[in-house]
C-alpha cells in the first residue's frame, strides 16, 4: 500500500505538468503536431517545480504539510489540464509518425533502434539498483539536503534551518541547524515529498524521483531531436549518448544532489532555446526561458545561467552592426565610470552591480572576490584526460573545428554562440573568482558543466 501511494505521489506531478504543457501548446500553436515525448520530458520537470511551489505555499498558509491536501490540489490541476486539452485540434502526434517510420524502416535500423533502447534501459536499471538498494552516500547530499528533508518530514512542515552560531546560542527559532541553511529548497523538497507520499521515511525510496528524472531527460532530448528533424534512430542515439555519460550516471546513482535536476531545468532549457532560435519558434524560446528561470530557484548557479540565456537571446537576434555599437558604448561608459570613481550602482530591489573593494557584485547572484586561478590544466584533465565525460568534449571540439560546414547559417550561429557563452560562464566563475579552488579540486568543475549536458 505504501509503495502504491508512493507511485501515486510520483506520477501525479508528472501527469499535471504534462497535461498543462500540452494544453499550452494546443492553445498557442495548434497547427503544430504534438510531440508527446518532449511534452512528457519537459512536463515532468514543470510538474515537480509545481510540487516545490505547492509545498512552500502550504507550509506558509497552514504551518504544516500533508500528502492528501497537496495531492488533492495536484489531482485537480491534472483534471483541469485534461479538460483544457479536450478540444485539441492537433490530431497527429510524434508517436504516430514514429509508428509510420517504423513500418518502413530497414531491419538493420530496427535492430539498432531496439539495441539503443535496451542500452538506455541498462543504464537506468543500474542507477535504479543504486538508488533503491543503497542509502545516500555520506557526502554533501547526506549531510545537507537529505538531512534538511528528514528534519522537515519529522517536523511535519517546511521551515528555514538556523545558522550554526544562532543555534549554539539557543536563540534560533529552528530546532535544527545546517551549514547551507540558505540553499534553495528544491533538492530537499523533492525527497520530502517522496517521504510524504510513501507515508514514512526511507533512506532509499525518498530518492525514487531521481530515477524518474533520468527517464524524463531521455524522453525530452529524444522529442527535441525529433522536432529538429532527426529520425527516430538518431534521436534515440542522442538520448543514449546523454544517459551514458559517466557524470550523468553518477549523479543519477548518487541521488540527493540538485545537479541532475539542473540538467533538466537549465540543460533542457538551453536545448529549447537553441531549437527556438534555429527554427524561429517563439513557443520553444518561451519554454526554454521558463525552464532556465525555474532553475534559478533550484540551485544558486541557476541565476548565472539565466543571465547567460538572456545574453544568448540578445546576441542571437541583434545585427552585427548593433552589437559592435553596443559593445563600443559599454566600453566608453565603463571607462567614464572608472575615471569618475563610479565602479558600482545600487539597483533598487536588486542590489549592487559592479566592482567595489576588490569584489564583483551581480544583482540577485551576490558577490565574489576577484582572484585569478590558472584553471586551464584542471579543465584539460577533467574534460579530456579523465573518464567522467566519455567523448563529450572531444565531440564539442569536433563541432567547433567543422563549424564552417554547418548549414544553415542560423544553426551555425546559434551553436557556436552557445558554446562560447558556456565557456565564458564557466571561466567567469572559476578563472577570476575565489570559486577557482573548486575547479582545482575537480569538484564543481565537473558538476556545473553537467547542467548544460543535454544542450
């Protein structure tokens, strides 16, 4: 009975997210055939973002969080989403076209497609064995994110944990303390929701949503590849390449971290942005920006990725002349500000922007000390010499070298711009701030690129 309730709790947000995304597409682009696989993949992440919002809202309004109250709301939303889809004018789905393609596919292609599905299943099965048979490994997730979820579960509600200094002085309102007490709540709310669904705390089963996360990543990437024009077999290959990356498999198996979820929100968000710019799809751009914006409340780095997405959109639409004029104006204004001693601006409601006392301030992100770290050898070792990424970065290098042959030009521009901005965002974090120590220790230098892996 408990396992049945757990499955209900895990599938309800997925169904609600899928039906609402499908309803939105039917409303805003009714002429386009529905891509069920992409909708299932993206709908999963949107549904679990909704769980985070409902849990926080319920805790704020009622002071306690219960499974039946939240699940009732999700059921209502799912039924409403199904009702909104009742007049769908879309008659053909990607499942229909795949069935048609399968009928005319050569036997060798059918065998290869079946093999790819089998290999994807093997990778997910190996992660499932880890998730369901071994408690969370005693690293950060065990010490921080699962600890917080467990405290919330036995307290029956969600609240901020106290800083250690206040907790030791016995002046804190919270009975628990944790180092990362201000960390976004998503990585803790998901296992908390799983425990509520199960009806008791389980050191293994609370991480079941992470396995669903891996399935959704594969579905979403398969669907996006189909919409960009690839056939079923190459699209399956893309999903397999993603799920076979050792770093992806590691974070699926070491359930409890936020990075694999960020691969869904930020990574799939950039996939949608890329396709939106290449195919001039306003809906795909809007979906991509929404996913990346949600990522900003999943992990602290998400706000940096949102700024990166905004820069990507601006640079991808402006003309070369307007870009040169904008950069020239920015350089002139920067020089004038430096000469007049104005190195920072206090933006109302957002915070400081600029440089002050050796620190760089970015609104909604925070501040970092400016320090140069020679991280080039660390990147070379992590990306090309170690086995955490398999062939991914070699393929990226091949894309760059063969970019002059990419057609049409819009695709080449979008792909190269994305790669450049990805590299710039990583170097801005690790090469010029104190965060470089996490690159030299081979920790975050691998985890943050994971957020972009689907794209």
